[in-house]
């Protein structure tokens, strides 16, 4: 994996291999970080996640996702730093990433992991979210449905139109007491499945009418 930082500018730490230049890039974004807020990105997140701070749990999972993905995986942060939401998105846009996954965690204590996509996102984002849902379900734990949420880090206004973007809100209590490697492997598996299906021209979205109905409800609620 190729860690990046994004403060005043995005720079590569270390040199990516020649093959990494031509392969599909997947950007993994561990939410929160650092000691102070940067724009709307708060530093710590939830304070009771798997016995510690959410920001630390998010980074541990992201590192395992990158490990299992191998070359082509890029982290928006590789240490305890906070980035603005715009800087996180900029990493994916500058690299022409095919996948952007923002990782967060909750204190839900068994309520289940949630997967979010933006209401205006294209089909690839929904396909990625469905792949996440399936892979995490197979890994054990309670998984909720795909939610359509107005999250700035997922907005198609910031991402390249080819980028599939979703946010995974992990409930550690639903996954073998927060086994970060098992969770990371499942998320990496979903990314890999999505990229393989996309390369073959396949669509994993099976209930498009249901999806459009859900989006319609969200638009109607926002207009009310």
C-alpha cells in the first residue's frame, strides 16, 4: 500500500511500484485523526470504540484493508493526523481512484454495521455498497441495509465520476469483538469483488427500482 498525506499538498511517502501506476487505485480513508478539528473533520470521533478512540480503530482497520488489497491501496492518512473532508476526497480525485472507502466506527454495541452512499451517487457507488454488505455479512456480524446519506466526503461533486464511493460505519461489537483483521479482510474482499465485476462489465445492483424509490423518499423529505 502507498500511504499519502494531504496538508498543504498531497505527497507520496515512498515510491509506488511501476505496476501500481497502471492498476486500479483504491483509496481507504480512516476517519478522524490528530488532536484538533480541521473544517468539519473532528479529531477523535467516538470515545468508546473497541476500548479506545474511534480514530485509532479506524486507522487499524484501514491498515488491514490496505494489507489485504496490496498494491493499488492508498491511505489518506498513515498516522495520527487529521485532514479536511476536502483533502480526503482530493487524494482519490488526484489519483483517479476507482474506489473510495471512508471508514468510521460507532458505539452501537451490537446494533450493526451501516454502509452509506450519497443520494446523488451513480450506480458504481451503490454496487460497491452492496458488495460491502455481502462481504461483511459473510464475515459474521450484524449488517444493516445500504443507507443514502448526504455526506460531504461522499458527494459526487468532489469525486471523479468514475469513482465508486461509500462510507462504512463499523459496529465493532457486531464483529467478533472488533477483530480488525477479519473486518479489514472483508472490506478488502468487497473492493476486490467490485473491481473485478466492473472490469467484466457486470452490475451487482439487483433491486434498482427499490434503490430509486429510496432515493425519491430522501429527496422528498429534503424538500419538505
